[in-house]
C-alpha cells in the first residue's frame, strides 16, 4: 500500500516541477535539453516516450488585435484525446493541454477552449503544449508555434 502511494506522490511532485520548466526553443532556456525522468513500473527512472499527437492553437491568431479584458483560447488536437484523468501510466495518445502566456504556465486544461483574462493595451505571447497524463512533456515535446496578439486599448 505504501509503494503505490509513494509512486503517486513522486509522480505528482515531478509533475509540478515539469510544469514549471522552460519550453524547448525558448530563448531563456539553457540550450541543453535534458530528458525528463518519470516513474517506470519497476520504480526506476526512464526517458519520456514520443507522441503522435499534434496540437494547434486556433485562437487567438498570430498578430490578432483583440478587444476587451478576456480572450477565448481555442486549441485543436489531432491523433489523440484530451482527458481529465491523471495517471502515472503514460499513453502517447492521452494527455492534457498546458497553456503558456508570456512564457508562464497559466493553465492546465482538460478542455480545448478556455477564456483567459488579459489587460488592454498590452501585447502577449502564447503557445500550448500537449503533455502526458502525468503532466510531463513527451520527447520530443508537442508544442505549438508561439503566436503574438495585442489587446486594443480600452
């Protein structure tokens, strides 16, 4: 009973750590990509699996000017599903959506649309990532291209 609990707690702790990492290709990254460890059935540490899933940021669009204090973020996923289930058993076609605004993880979603709050007069950078059910990246990570949008002054 203690071993499954220890494995689950380790996975959750590592998931929080993984969610706060800098995405590959980010200019603030160290330039050295290290594999993210995850618990294996034997309790060891292994490399992350790949995923056939492709994630696309549908809205807002690149260079769009939005109006108001909220923006509807819409995402498309092909080749897999978005699930609310948290699991240490990694399935390459089941996962979650992580939404990054100005290189900060702001939302871990189990849906393909989410309204977020923005401030008028500012420009934002946004991208999304499809992550495994344990909230870790796949290898290679499935990250959309970064888009930039501006919120019109009020």
